[in-house]
């Protein structure tokens, strides 16, 4: 479920704080925890689906072949059912809480599925599309907790996250070349 990726929820929190002009008193911690639980369940389900999609490719990678799905530690059908359960729980939490939360989660789900099936297979497009989810988390935090957003800040975050994604892909490519996989 990649719990270390929870750090990306800080983008939602930062977006909320920026939207609230860093007035911590306006940030409802109970609401934030509810959004956190829902969003993390959704993302865990998405990551599992992504690992299922990359199953064959990951089995041949020296690092990724040790992951729980690609190593065969968990059967793929059980992982798929578990991912669906996580996604459904996330949406069951989101819909009664806020249509905005539910809308963002549905958008993230479909965007990540399109990314997993199509966009990540396209050089350069993968880095830009990977860079979209980071500013979207800021927008999500701003809109959900304050009702507005700052275009220039969001665009800057997109440029930064896309650039970091390009650098990560470059590093991965260099590692693959060194290992003789390319």
C-alpha cells in the first residue's frame, strides 16, 4: 500500500493552509483526518492497481521484483479485490462528507488509471502527467478547506513537480543502462 507515500498528503494540508492564509484556527482537524483517511485509502487502491498493471514488467526489474505483488507473495486476484475494497471505502467516506471530496477522488482515480494504462508508456508525457497530481493535491486542499485557489502557485508547483519527475526518470534510465537492462 506504500504508506511512505502518505507524505504527499502534506500537499493537501499546505494547500488548505495557504487557502486559509495560514490561520490554523480555521482548519478543522477532524475534517482533515477524515479527508486523509479517505484519500489514503483511494491512493492505496490506485497503487495496488498500478502494481497489477505493471506486474509482468516489474517481475524482470531487480528492485521491483521484490514487491509483494510482483514477487508472488500475494495473488493478483486478491490484490485486485483488496484495491477495489479500498477504493469503495474511500468513496463511501467521501460522498456523504463532501461532493467536492468525492469529485476530486473520482478525478484522481480516473486520471491515475489513464496514467497507468496509457500515459506512463509515452516518453515525456509520463513526466508531465505525473507532475499533474501534485498541484492537484494543493488545489484540492485549497478548494475543500477555503473555496478558492491561486493559479500562479499551482502552475509553479506543476513546473516543479514535472521537473522533478523528469529528473527521476533520467536517474532510473541511467540505473537501467548501468545494469544492462536497456
